[in-house]
C-alpha cells in the first residue's frame, strides 16, 4: 500500500522533533473527534481511519484492499433511488479524482449486520504543488437516528392530515347540500337547515378535539408537560370500555380482563385513556394472531396509601435486554421494532410522562420471544 506519511508509525527524521510533535497532536485530535475521518492515498488505498470512523463503518476496512474495492461490500446506495454507487461515484472516490464533495448523504449496509446506516460525508483531495492528487480525506457522520426521527415526524404529519381530512370532507358535503337546496326555491326548510347545521357543528367539534389531541401528542413527544384535568375517574369502567373496543378492533387476539373491584381516583381520564390505548395498541402490534393479551386492574394498599395497579401483558416478540432500559426514552425504537408498527399515538415516552405527572410509575418487564408486561401504579387517594 502506498504511504503518504500519515499514521505510518515511522520515527521522524532527526531535527524534525517539532514537526513530529505536531503530527502526534493532530493525530490525537483526529482520534478524539466524534466524526469519522478516513485518509487514502492517490491509488485509493486506506492510510488511516480514526476510532469514530471504525465505529460508524462497523469494522475497519482491510488494509490489503483499496477502499474503492470495498464499495460493493458496504453496498453504498443513493437514499432515494436505492441505486448502488460505483466506486468512482462515492465521495472518497470522487475526491481521489480531484473533486471536492460537500454534505453528500448515502445509505450503506454495515458489515456484520445491524441494518442500514445513513451517513453524511464531505471529502476533498490532497493536492501537490503541481496540482496532482496525492490522496484524499473524507469526514463523515452517522445521521441514521436523525433521519429516522425526521421520518417519524413526516409519518406523524401524514397521519394528522388523514385524521383531519375526514371531518373536513363531511363539512364540505353538508355545506354542498345546503347550497343545492338554497339554489332551489323553497327546497330548504328550517328543519333541514337546522339538521345540517347541527351536523356541521358536531363535525367541527370533532375536529377541535382531534386538533387538541394532535397538539397534546406533539407536546408529549417533545417532552413538554401538559395540563392535567383531574376529576373523579372510574378506572374500572374506563378499562372495561377500552378493552371492549379492542376486542372489536382486533378480534384475532384473545383479550382477558381481570378486575378486582371498583378502582377510582382523582385523575385525568382522557390522558389515562391515551396511556392504556398506547399499551393495548403495542400489545396487538407486537404479538401474533391468536395470542392472549391480559389486562389486570386492582386497588391495593401500599404503605398505608391506596394505589391503583394496572398491568398489560402480551405473548409477543418481547424486547431485547439491551433495549429494555431505554424504551421510555423519547424517539427510542427497539431493535426488533417493525417499521410498519409506527403510529400517531403518544408513544411510551409520552405514557411515562403522563403517569409521572399523576405521581405514578410505569415499568416494563420482558423476555425476548415470550412477551412483555407493563405495570402502572397510580396513587388512588382522593384529591391526589
């Protein structure tokens, strides 16, 4: 492999102690920066890659082969078209050919598995005084999570637009009926007008509710607190009602409800409904047809203080042990989560925030391949 003098491991010639110190200092800095750095010679052979670059790449490219020859191994592709790039089209390949590349993004498959990664790269050639290319350097960053978050936001907005379009279509329909009847003399009676206007008002109220819910969901996903409307809530009735809805929505699953007496408290009913809806939705999404989802609810004294204990247990895919401590973090997605399992709900981070605003707790236990159980504990004293 051709040597450019970077990371050669050779001692500096006598009298070059100052230069050698600068080289060591620069190498230390490059090794510590959070972005990947790769240096190749004029032939495209690897000369140097820092620790961040090895981490992002999944493994260090083999010194014995030019980086260009490894483009196929990494399956470097355009994000939109998914077309695989030739070695000459990659940022480092273009830089070796004398081109400067700024903020180029591509997708590649990391060796050893782990799925696709999205990378942003800038690359530039090393030019000799006569203008010939002596090598190239590329600086790159893993922006996979950034792109995933962006996609979730796009999906959220698409879902919001879909949810709002239905009532808008209804309002348009009622308005057109009124317009047609007004155009025909005597066709519009007070009774017909009252009925159509009442339908329009109902639909507008529904839209207001949807907008409020979408705003709450957006605030929760950004980690902002929302005002709780505390009132006397029959948690038993709420749970029974929501479980019955899911029995109709997901008849391919068996829903078992275990309730031990009446459980009431001073809570925000709408927000608790959102939390339970999220847990039931996840249980359905991540468990196979025919499996059982068990919901249990009871009132129990804990240290002389009453509390409500609500659990949702499924027999689904489970959560990897390494992911389990992070599942309540904002924007976190378990490694075995299906892309199609995304939704417009509050998410687990929002669920935890709402429960904690009620001065309660929510925890998860899971065994990969066997299922997951979420347990919620809420103070059930009047006025809490």
